[in-house]
């Protein structure tokens, strides 16, 4: 699974860059894409529509697709569009780590008990990888005053 971290603003002016990045990633030998929205500063209806379209596109082409939640403001735009309940959102990374710690707590061995050795994981061509897409910012797209 490859994680694409989106930075800046995802709107009508930057949506094509996201679509091109997803298509490039799908041309490689990966099994899926996770879009990390936690670094987005703004998203508009076009950004939401592109994500929803590419989610369905990936699924139709046999790729896994998931989203890491953005800030409350980003999530609100998804909720207002009605897309929130239709997209495969994962909890934010900090929330997932805390949940994993809670899940492991009951299974901990008593003090003094032998501890299991961590098992090495085989190398995998589809191992987790990351890339970044700077979607843009309003300041970059605004024409200078004359």
C-alpha cells in the first residue's frame, strides 16, 4: 500500500495534479493507495468530488483505496457534501496508534513471563511507501496586483 500525503489546498486549481499522481501510482506495481489528508489546509467540493471519483476508479481497477482523516474542517467539507459515509476513511494516525496500544494491553504477558521474539517480516514489493503531493495554496495561484 502506498500513502500519498496531500499538502496545502485541494481545489479546482489543483485537482488535476492529484488525478495525475493517482494514475501514475497505479501504473506501478502496488496493491493500493492511501490518501493522507491530515496535512491539507483546505478542500473544496471539486477536491471532494475528485477523491470520490478516484476511490471508485481504483476499486474498479482492482486497487485498494483508503483515506486518512484530515482536520475537523476538512472532514466537515466531506460531511457537508454527503461523501463522508461513502468513502473508506481510516482514523488519523495518532488515533490508530492509541487504539493499537489499547488492543495490545490485555494480551501482555505477566511480569517475568517469557516474551515472544519479534518475527522478521519478508521483503514485499508492495510494502508501505510514502510520497507527497503539494496540492497548492491560494497565495500561489493569485495573480500579483498591478
